[in-house]
């Protein structure tokens, strides 16, 4: 596992209950300003194995970016269960719920 991947896992595990971060924000904190897509791949391949709070990660526009409707609905419900307000279209107010 690369140092970047390890940093990503630490950052994602550290996202507090009821808060969100963007893919790009996580990549920047891990040391790669252009690594947002790598964050996506890491989430896709390692969320289950490392029990990552994948649902707390959204895009830089404050929107759930999962294209699969069922999984997007699951992410929305998980965020709502943590007290995060999510619009019907999947938007979250980053100024309120972001880190």
C-alpha cells in the first residue's frame, strides 16, 4: 500500500459523524492536489475491507456523485441519519456540514 493510500484511509476514517468532505479535499490533505479520482478508486476498492464511512464523501459542488440510484439513495439516507440535511437532488451545504 502506498503512503498516499494510507493517508487517504486515515483521513476518511477521521471524518466525524454528521460531517462531509470532498474527494478533492481528501486528496489535497493526503498530499496530491490532483488525486480526487484516486480517492474514488480507493473508496471503491477498500471501503468494505477497512470499514470506511464512504457515505461522508461528496463532490466539490456539495453533491452526492454516485450515479447508481440505489447506492445514491443509501448514501443520502445514511447522511440524513447522521443529521446532515440532503436535498432531494442530493445536495449538501458544505459550509454547514463540511470540515
